[in-house]
C-alpha cells in the first residue's frame, strides 16, 4: 500500500496534495456510490432490526480478501498484522452481498490480517 509520499512522487506532486486529492475523491465517491444496506439503516434501530430479519430469508455471499499494508515499526503491532499465508503484513476486508452480487449488505474493512475468514464472519454476524 503506497504512502502519500510515494503517490506524490509517482504523480509529481507533494505528499500533502496527494493526501488532499485522495480525500477529496473519497468524499465524492461516498456521495455517488450507495452505502451498504446495513449502513443505510444503522441510525434507526427499528429499521435495522427489520433489515436483519429480512436478510434471514436470503442466502448471502461472503468473501474476504487480504490487502497489503506497510510494515509497522512496533514489533508487537507487526505480529498482530503479519499474515503467514501472504507472508506480509495485511489488513483483512470482508464483503457480504445478496446472490448475484447486485446488493451489498455489509463491508468490513481494516481488520488485522491473520484473522480467519470464518472468525471475521462470526464477529459480524
């Protein structure tokens, strides 16, 4: 995962400008792209309960992936994020969708890399 300093070097801009540009586009994409189903009903407890009850009627597709991250300088943190499977330090991301992948139910991003897929799913359940 390149840092903003590396991104700045790649595009011939400062790391501050790379950071500002990144966060500018993230804000725009958040407005354009729909939120996950659970994000949409998160603030209203009754709507969330209804959505969770409706989801019990569907089979869900759950997929996880590991995303590389920079090596932490602290040895303890290194151990927490080191994935033996990938032989590098990673974040774990999980996506839950309805069949055909048309509707995103939930997304979990940035968990510690060595977390197993099933453990991450059980936490979210």
